[in-house]
């Protein structure tokens, strides 16, 4: 299997390559920009499988395919929740949300191998996907959520929520009055509902509201710890793979 990684963050690319090596998949090459990728595709045999970051340093990776016709299978990787992830699921082998989970990566590789062995081919329609890349500033996001409390429904305004978190297979909203409400959803399903300028997914377990951050402290292994105004039941740690994006988000 000839595998290529296109990812502008070199540490993230190296980590993905290590995870793939653990699965017995060797990466032939790593590229880091649209320009570099176009040049490489013009000079080299195209790979069997591409792990493709959506947002590169010099533009969207789809720009590569405006210039080069690529027939490789694709697994999308993204840290940007505003993208229509389900569309990527339908138009590629799979998508992986950063920070990439090793079990989800293994599942995506198995899916690729299964389709490859059956000679199935997914037809990529990049134009249809690009139409779904909506500017976050033009979108409407949920302003309130509901949670069942006994026989009643509690209405929770989004601005009151300090963070969303997962625990014991449940998803909770922690509010500024110190309460925690169980929601009938998952963190993944919340992605399309949360305004990206307000909420940021700092790890697989937490979304935080920028307006309720009290302090940010340096933590071990180049990570960050977030302290909110009221929520203190668990440590909120920005995963190392998300620190750079988190700092950019704060600016």
C-alpha cells in the first residue's frame, strides 16, 4: 500500500505516520502545502491512499484537485468543526477529527482495505464538498439547548454554558451556576451547533466557552490547562495536537 500524508503541521504529520506504522502501514511521503503537493503530483506516481488535511497553510487542500486529477482513495483529517464532516464521510473512505484517535484511525484503515479488496471505488466530487464549506460567520448556531430534569425540560442558553464534556458515555453541559445537565446528544453531533468563535474543542472530551475561561496554565508535555469560572470537577487539558490551533483561536 502506497500512502501519502498531506498535512501542514509537521508534528501532526509525524504523529500520524507513527500511528500508521503501529498498524503496519508505512508512509511513503509527507507534503505540507498546496503548492508543494501540486508539484509532487506532477512529478510522481500517485499513491493508493492519501490522508488529506483540509486546511493547509496556503489554502484549502481541494485547490490541489483543481489543478491535478487524482484517483487515489482519500481519508480526510480536520481540526475544523465548521466543515460539513458528514459530506466528507460520504465522499471519501472516511474522515478523522483531530486530534486523531488511534482506534478511529485503525477503523478507517480497515475500511479502506475492505473496499480495496472488493474493488469498490468511491467517486470524489470535490465541487459538491466545497459548496458545503460555509463561512462560519454566515451560519446560524444554536442559542439554546434543552435537558430533561425529572419530568421537566430545562432550557439552557448557550451563553450560560461554560463547557460541554463527555463522561461515562454521556454528554453534559456545565453551566455558570455550577450545574451539570445531561444532554441527549454527543460531542460529535454538537459540532455543527456551536459557534466556532465561542466554543472550541480542546480535546476529545471537552468543548470550552471562551467567555468563561478564567485562566490558562502551562501543563506537562507542552499542553495547557484551562480553568473555568465555576466548573472544577475535572481537569480540562488542551491536547498537545490542539495547542497551536487553540492559541490561534484565542487571538
